[in-house]
């Protein structure tokens, strides 16, 4: 008797050492509730992945994933380093080319850019590193969740939850998305209105800017190297 084709909607989270775990766990919490779906967590080498003080175990080696309907790449402090890994970038590119939706959260859009997937496309990113997107030919969209065709990207870290709800509504409808939102009691009411540069008090913004300027040069250099790799490996 012939086997029935797998009709499940395959969601792939492509994670890596040094990622920001909420970039992954936020949208995972929501998207894994999509009826009729199968959620896969893959990484460059498979196995355990250390991320922001937590270790995620039993991930699949990304090269062993045949295909997916949606690929999501989280961001993290190591995003621009991972963007220099030609094998990981090759797998991201391969899976994205066959996916219905190509997505990211936070600086995960820099990884999509390094895979050559954002040239001429609008994408969201963490505000502190959004200026690196044009290095890959992308256009920064300051929205919390940005869409350009089949590319859906979330802004910094916590925007991953809004991103997850947006994607749930896209695939399963608004009623499903709102039902999941209710079940997870997502009704944000932060104690401080300091979540964006234009809202943060001047002394808070100045303090963070000092930190950002310490990190930014190295990440910019990595991004420029990753962009150069795209040109070097592009077909003639």
C-alpha cells in the first residue's frame, strides 16, 4: 500500500551558538501551535546549541533537512559571525529557495542578507544594527513586523512575538492567531515606556549608545566580509 504524502506545514527554526534565545523561543511558542504543522529546530552541526545562557538540545543538523515551508532565523550577538560560515549560509539559501515564507527575527535579517536573500527587499532588524542591512543591499523597514512578498521579518527580540502572531494570522487566519494570543495571555503592558530609541529617556539612550558603539565596529566589519563572500561566490 503506497505511503500517504506528508501534508504537514513544515516550520524550520535555524538556530546557532550565540543566538538570543527569545528571538527563537518567542516565535516558536506561537508558531508551534499552528494546526497541521511540524516544527523542526536545526543548527549548523546538530545536537546541543548554547544560546544566551541556555542550551537547546537534540537539534537536527541543518544539512539533513530536506525542505521546509517556512524558515525562521533568529538573531543574536553571534549573527554576523555566523554570517561568515559559508556552509551554514549555503543551507539557509537552499532551504529558503524552496520555502513559501522566508523569515527572521532581530539581527536574523542580517543572516538572511548574508545568504543573498534580501537584495532590494525591505526587512526589519534590531534598531541598533539596522544600519548594517544596506551592506547586503536590503532596505531597513522600521516596522515591528515588516513584509516584502514572502519575506516576513521581525524587529528586535520581543518583536518576535508580534512576528509570530502575524505569521499565524497569515497562515491560519486571524481567529486562530487571536485564540493562541488569548491562550498565552499576550497582553503586553510594560512597566517602562523605554523600548524604542525615540521613547527612552535621554540618559538611558546615551548609556545604551555607549554599549552599541563598543560592539558596532566589529559587527560592521563582519557584515562587510559576509557581503564580500556573496560577491565572491555569485555565479558569473
